[in-house]
C-alpha cells in the first residue's frame, strides 16, 4: 500500500496535539517494520528534537548527507506516535543502520521489556 521504509525520516504534521506532546511540523523517523508499512495506512514514528540529550530513552544523532539533518538532534522514543499517512510530508532522508541497535535499546527501556 505504501513505500515508507523503516528508518526513513519524513516531515510530519503533528498538530493537533495536547499538553506535553511533540508539536508542529517536525521531522520524524519511521520505526515500524517494512512489512507492516506495506499493509497499513498508519505508521509508528518518533519525533526528532534539537540537541543531544543524556536520557536513557533518547538516541542522539549526528547530521549527515544521508539523513538530511541540519544539526545534532535526538530521537525521543518516549514520544512514540501512531499517525495516519495523510500527516506525512516531504522525505528528509534516511537514518543510518548503525542507529537501529541504540533505538532498540531505548525502546526496551521505554516499554520495560
């Protein structure tokens, strides 16, 4: 159904939001697997926020040509969100595979697995 891939980074319209949720148009990384992405109109994403953080649920990122980031950022994995694909905007880039293991480790902390 869709061509979205795990670790792709897209601009996502997160509004409307409430209280402490990540707001506005923001780059987000797709976390769910490609098989699910092909069969669904919803995606599981996490927002990319400015600066590095020393939080156990954050994965710090460095800008590269592949990922398209403009500065050091972090994935806030306690802000996971299921979104409809209608919220997806332009593709920004693709997160490098070496971030997959730190993402899994942070998700284990967030989900207490």
